C-alpha cells in the first residue's frame, strides 16, 4: 500500500500543526478583505480541481467551485453516481486516473478510509469536503468566524457543542486540541463523540461532557450545534427526534453563555429542532458569515496545497 503523507493533503484538522492552521485563517481573512480587488493574483491559473460528491451539498460545492475559479483553476463537479466510482470502479484506480488529469481533488463521502485511500493512491493533494467522521473545512471556517467576531486569540475562547457527537463535533474536538481551547459538549446518551477522538483531544486540552445544553453553554464564547440526523442517518430520523428532544439551542441556552457570545451552525439547519428561529435569526448568530468564510478559508487551503 502506498504511503500517506498527511501534510500533503487536508484530511483532518488533527493532521496539521497549529501554526499552519493559523496561517490558513489569517490568509482567509486577508483574501476576504482583498476579494474583488482589480488584478487579484491567480496562483492556480491553468490548473483543475476535481470535486467528487457522494452526498448532497450547497455550500461545499459552490464555495469550492467559486474559490477555485477565483484562483484561476477550473473546478469539475463529479457526482459519484455519474462517474464509474458509483458503478464499482475501485477508489485506488479512480485516484490514479484523476491524478493524471487534475491538480487537486476535493471529495465528500461516507468513510474516512475511502478519503485516505484516494489520497494514498493518487499523486495530487486531496481535501476532505466532509466524511462521516470529520468536516475540517467547515470547522476551519468556523474558527475564522470566531477570530473575526471575538477578535480573540483562539486558545483563549471556550466553546459549547450541543447535540450529536458527529463529524462536526469530531472536528471541533480536533480544533480544541490543536488550539488548546476549552470545549464542553452536551450530547444525548448514546450519541457521544467517538472515544478515540475524545481521548486524543483530552490529552491536549480541557474537554468536558455534561448532561444539559445550558450547563454546556454556561459562560462560553461560542455556542454551536448541528442537525440531529446527518447525511447517512436518514433511516434513524424518528428515533433521533425522540433522543435529541431537549438538545436544542434556544434563548435560554444563549442566555447562559458569556456576554457577546456567538452562535454558529454549519448549515443546513432545521429551525425548531436543533435550534430555534429566535437564535439562528437573532443578533448572536454568525451563520451567514460562517457560510461565507468557507469560500475564503478554502481559497487559502487550495493555494497552500496546489500552489
Ligand atoms: N456546511 C456544509 O458543508 O454545507 P453543505 O452540505 O451545503 O455543503
Ligand atoms: N453533520 C452534517 C453536516 C452537514 C454539513 C452531515 O454530515 O450531514
């Protein structure tokens, strides 16, 4: 099996140093400031980015397509159903073939191991656009949003995660470990994050699992949540609705947070389930900046990996 050099790809936040992640955030902020200036550099002129999607997407697809174009690269949308991968062509063969055409690959899929196989067998940088285990591009954009809104050194913030111990929760755990900030999670019983991701974070920083959303949010700067049923969990929607009742970010939860605390959600959101309309459409919400920041921080990532 070919070796996997994790620094040549962006598979999980845990693979990169804090300095390199900080640099992406700073460059993202700079690219945001300079967007649309005449004569913007196109460091990826003449290159192509393959984008494989085995799941739906609005933000990831559009932000990567627009971002790649702005850097001068041509994005190719490759729905899994429409390429031979969906008819059983091995990932390793797909990786080797695509690497002969494109200069980088972004993939959204189910298994983290499939993403890693693509990176192992290909010879171009691979970016994780969401797997069942991690969503690193999203949390990088979330950290950029926290930096912009709170103006703080990220090691000094505190974050509450309410709800499912899913791919987003895992990436927040990775981020807490890298930046050294405090993370408190309130997850229903049986829906806690994977033990290995939790333990790895606990070796680096303070991570607490508590019972109630308000307890998790007490005194924190960032309150964040995600859908009760992720892509792939469609068969468990009813069961999850019962289990997650009460794990909702509402006005009381935000009230428990620190003064000036912000609310983040990767989107898409279900108002009335994991968050009330009052919160997501209210003054503490930064979800539109958060969605926008995907574009800027991913441009920094594309330039770093493909430039
Ligand atoms: N947050 C996020 O990744 O959104 P999409 O599923 O629309 O890409
Ligand atoms: N946890 C969600 C995130 C969507 C962007 C999912 O995997 O569906």
